[in-house]
């Protein structure tokens, strides 16, 4: 794992809980998270007030792996967290900003 080779802190939970992810980002000053699209959706589906409790401003990368990332989900994530979204499918990583995601509207990548 690259994070361990770079002597970075790795936070692992025994099960996924969207509130616990936000709490860990805040508590451990996490700058990168790796999620499946369904996990990202669960986080974004939390009430907006929930985000007020947790500081996520240090996030520099949200890497989404696995299934296709629907454009509307990407746009929601960019609106909530800024241009920190990276979609990984196979050997390539695509960094997505609002303009990139909007250009792909109606498709999934």
C-alpha cells in the first residue's frame, strides 16, 4: 500500500458507516479517502446539517473505484467537497472538476 510506504497514517474501519467516515476525516485529518460509488452516495445522502459537525476541508482526494461513477453523483460530490474527485477504473485515474463532469452529463464513467 502506497500510504504505508510513504509513512502516512491509514485509518481502517471494520464496517462502513458514512457518519464514521466523516468523523474519521475530521479526527485524523484525513486528506485522501477511497470509496465505492455506493459509499460516496451514502455520504452525500446524509443531511446537510451532519456535515456542519465535521471539518472535511483537508480532503485533497476522494478516489472512487469499482463501479461506474454516475455523472450526477460526481457533480454532487464536487459541489459538496470541491474538485478533489478522482475516478479510478482499471489502470487509469481521471481527475474530475465540475466542467469535466458537466461535459459528460448523461453518461457514466
